[in-house]
C-alpha cells in the first residue's frame, strides 16, 4: 500500500470508530476464508460489518477518538466487528465465537467505554434496538387493546340481553 492508500484506510477506520455504537476486536488466526465469509454475512444480516486492518493504521485512526482506550487490544491478527446498533456486533461476535474456537474475542469499545472480554459478552446479552422497540410498542399497544375490549364488552352484553329478550318475546 502506498501512502495515499494508507491515509484513506486511516480515514475510513476513523469514521468507523466515530460512528459505530460498538466495536469488537478479536483474533482470527486459523479461520478459513469460508468461516470469515460466514462472519461477514452474519454481521451484514445484523446491520453490522467486519473489517480486517493493519493494527498500526487502526491505532493511528483511534487517536483522538472516544474509543481510543481500546488501542491496547490491537496486537496480532485482529479483526474488527462493528455496528451502529450498540448490541448487534457484540451479538454476532459472541455467537460466532461460540461456534469457532479460533475466533477469540479480546474486547472492544462502546462509545468512550472500553470493554474487556466479559464486557463484550454482557453487551451481547442486552436486547437489540429492534427488540426494545418491539417491547415498547407491545407495552403501548396492550392498554389500547384492553380499552377497546372494555368499551366493546358492554355493547356485546347489551346485544346478548336484547337477543335473550327477543327470544323470550317470540316464545311467548
């Protein structure tokens, strides 16, 4: 890579570190191309991405960024899994690490907070943005359906009483 390409990579990595809700750093030594493609596909499905970059360039890109404290994790063959959703990349990395022992999570960063291995695991167990929205909508929707049921119930009671009276009148 020439200097211009390196500057471009540093700029791209800088944008990743600034805009991502979470960045997970892992060692990937020994993974096959197919396994890396699987990881990339899973990350894409979850709304995240996977990036392999030179540690030296990643450390330069980290300078002055909120997650600068994770620079110590960038040693050896590292891969970055990241997403705007603060949970998605951590979930993808955790799930992938459970199936592939060669994929070793080192830690990461969530905003200004550096995460160790246990921190990434804790973040992965949190509900995603979509799950939170669904539960909030469910909470908001439940009272509305209860109100509709309560309003509709007296009408159905009145209708059943009227039909009973009609039946009695016809029988008499």
